[in-house]
């Protein structure tokens, strides 16, 4: 197995050359895959549910505006609710503006 290392002309990047090796089929073996029906290990859902405690599951508040802004890299203004109550709709229609759906 031959590996070669080198630097670029500006000495800012390390270059590694490692050609792939041909492995004869006789030297390989299959990857064991468990039967999904009879597999007794924990599923992803079971792992996630076990890590959440009951208080987190009962919390109906959800993330704050600041947390949403940090999660999705947006401004905080993106997450403030839009006024869709009846008085706001009446004001908008009196001014002749359209209301977004």
C-alpha cells in the first residue's frame, strides 16, 4: 500500500495521494445485517424517548423567539406573530391593502 504526501507550491496545502487497492472477492465477507422483525436492540425512537424526561414532553411553550432566531440563523423579527385578528383585517381592508394568505 503506497501513500505519498506533498505540499503545494505555496506551502499552504498538504496533498495526500493514496490509490485504491484491488481486493479479491475471495478475501471479502458480507456485512451482517440483523433481521428487522426479530431485532431486539433499541430503535431510534426508543433511544430518543428514553433521553427525554417527562417535564420536557409536557412543556407546551416551545422554543422562544431568540432560540428560533439562533436555530435558523434569522432575525428575531421573522418569528413575531402576524396580526390576523378581525380588527386588523378590517383596518387593512379599509385602507385598501390586501391581506396575505
